[in-house]
C-alpha cells in the first residue's frame, strides 16, 4: 500500500449527502476481485448516459476534475452495502482523500485499509472547501497527515482528528498484511520454539 504523508491536489466538489456504495460503484461491476480497472466505472450511473456517453454535467467529467485526487462531499458518505470495491474504484480513479462531515463505518474502515484517507470536517467547512474547489486547477488544497491539517488555497490551516494507529499505518503504507509482516521476527521465533517443543506436529 502506498504511504500517505502529504497530498496537494485538485479537489472535486460533490455536494451530495448519503452517497451510497452503489452510487460509488454500481453492483454490475462487482464481478471482479481485482483492485485495478474499476476507476472507469466510478460513479458510473452519474458519469455516463444510458448510451454510454459521458454526462457533461457530472463533476468528474469536467476539467480539471478529471485529475482530482481529493473528493469533498456531504454527510453519510459511503453508506449502503459493505463493498470494498468502493474504495478500490476511488483509488483506481486517483482519489486518495475524501473529505465529508461523516462516513458510514464500514466504508470508513475499508478506506484506511486501502490507502485512502477519510477526513471528517464540519459541514460548514466542507462547504467552504467546495467553494475553493470550484475555482479549479489554481485552487489546489493540501492534506498534511503528519501535521493533521487541511490547507486551503488561501493558506488557512484546518485541523482534523484521526486515530493514532490508523495515522501510523497510512504514514507508513501498511495494510493488514504489512502490519502483520512487521511482526515477522516474533512470528518466526515463536514457530522455532514450537518446532523444538513439539517436533511431531511439523513432520
């Protein structure tokens, strides 16, 4: 998993509440267990018309938001079914951070496990950031995980809270497997002791 330290990028405003996982990645795209290739189907029902053409009114089909790395939304982002494909699709599109007043618990947990930083900020602050984002490519925002601040284009720093363990894992690019592998010496030592004490179990 790629480490998340400081991100400066284009933010896409999505002024919608209760964006469920079926909106993020519709069920018809869940046939794969690969984490790549899902970005083109992100928000498919909103991004594309019935004939497959792009909907020009949807923010991610507009410049400069085609290159967005941050998504700003309203309350209860990621609600609905517990599909890990939702953060996979966001990440494959290029989104590394979602800012919203709050998140559905399962989506919140899955985001951290896949290298996406979900930042909780009050609704009025999210609305300010959306106004910043509407200024386009010249209004990039910065998310500094080490200092735990979001920096607006005008230089204002907005602090946010994050669980210390999750912050550590993101800063070091550690998913569940990576976290376990950090304990490899202790695991190997335990296995060696077990082999010596009960060799018949390993024949």
